[in-house]
């Protein structure tokens, strides 16, 4: 076992984008520097560290989703209309085609119908305001209190399929904990992907967070075991275990993940205290299937929904909550560190549905 903040060699690769070769002068000129190198979009043309880019708001991050959804809703209310069954059927179709999903859309429309009748709503703006209120209400189960201090260390197992930005997101969440004054340790249990260990070590070095690691191809469960023992000895408050991305069809990797889970539980039946699945909003309704498979394997207990700014599929948060009632701890609305936002049902609903129908 090594617990180190030593920088990796120059072949370091990002999880989804190959890191430029630092020996190439042409690439050096555009390589991000400072903290932004790992948590921002910016490119640096000088040797000076580049500041973190301006944070993206939830409203800005959901711009594509809002524009798509409101364009469809606007078509429903174009010209003359009556608030009747036909209108609710049209709204139902709009919601289904906006990645809110069949079951969640049916429930939303039924709730909206009851609200319209109870409040005697007779205009388009009133219907849209009612829809926003019902979306916020449906999302409330995803907004749950998160007390990571009830155990020490609080052990988090980070899981997900390939390419969702799991290691990147793990590092960002670790930085959030650090900014809250909590002591954090990272475990590089993604021993399957080339350069994954080095990637996490480099982030640990940048953030001054210890990283427990072995080598490429090492037993992931052994890494988790060593990290937990180290966290206990050091009195660390939060231990985050990064695991290899895998599909549910990769039985060997799923068994490896279950082994990590078992090793932790053998040391303490309450561990891991949280299994967080990173989901890419761009996968749409396929994310529901991913979550179902991982829940069966390792009892996923929370969600981080990333890349909401990259597609018009923000409605996925509604269908995930309607079906699974799991807390959504964070949403990613941009690439910067500050663009990973704690989830708020009202903020999300307000960003998805504007105050006026014309906006």
C-alpha cells in the first residue's frame, strides 16, 4: 500500500479526455494550469496559474432542457385552447418526450389536473405555474439531509459505468468536503483502468488530500481495506473510495465491486455508509436501467447526476426520483469545480420551468 501525494508520471490521462503530453512544447502552450487544469475548462497560454472559471448557475446549466421543454409546452398553448382532457393529453406527451419518462409523466399530469380543478385555473400561465409546483413537489424526496459526521470515518463507495466522469466527480466532491472543513481521504480502487491511480494521486496532490493506492491491476478490495484502516488510524472524517467504471454485463468487474462492498462490511457491518452512483444525464432513460442494476449489486443509496448542461435531458431527475426516491446529492451543470451543485428541488424546478411562459 502507498499513501501518497506524489505526482504521477507524464503519461497521466484524464478519465474521458487524454491529457496532453507534457513533454510536447506545442501542447504546453494550451495546457490548463493551476487548479483549473483539473476542475475547469480554461486554457492557459502563459506559465501563470489560471483562476477557476466563473461558476455556472443551475439555470444556465439547464438552459438546453428548459428551452426544449418550454418550446414544446409553448406549442400546446399556441392559438386558442381549452383546459380539458385533450390539453392534458398533449402535456403528457410533451413530458414523456422530454425524458421525464412514462410513469413520472402520468403522475405529474394527474397531479396537475387535480391542482387545476382545485384552484380553478383557467389560463396557460396558471397551468405552467402549477406544473412547476408539482415538479418541485415530486423532486422533494431527492432533497434529503446529509449528515456525514454520524460516523467517523464516513465511508463512501463511488460507482458508475464507464465514461460518466466518476473519478473527476469524486475529486470535486472531496474538494467540497474539504471546503466545509472536513478531513478527507481518497482510495484509488480503480485499479482496472490505465492511469486511473495516477490521475487520483495527482488530484490528491493538487488538493492536499491523502490518497491510498497500490499499483495498476492490484486487488481493489485490498486497496479499500488498507484505506479504511489508514482512515481509522488518522481519524479521517470522510473516506471516498473510487472504483472502476463498469457495465452491469461485465460480471467479473461487478463481482469485484461486490467484493469491495463485502470487505468493508466485514470490518464494520454499517460500511459503506453510502454508495453513490454517478449518472450521466446525457444517457437519458438508460440511466434508470444502470441504476437498477447497480442497486441490485451493491445497494446504491444516493445519486450524483452529471453533465446536465450537455443535453436537453434534465427531466431525467424527475423520473429517477419518482421511481427510486433516492437522494440526489449533487448535480453537475458545467465542468468547473463550482459547477457541481448541491441538489435543491425548488431550484431545479425553477430552472426547468421559468416564471413566465414566454421566457
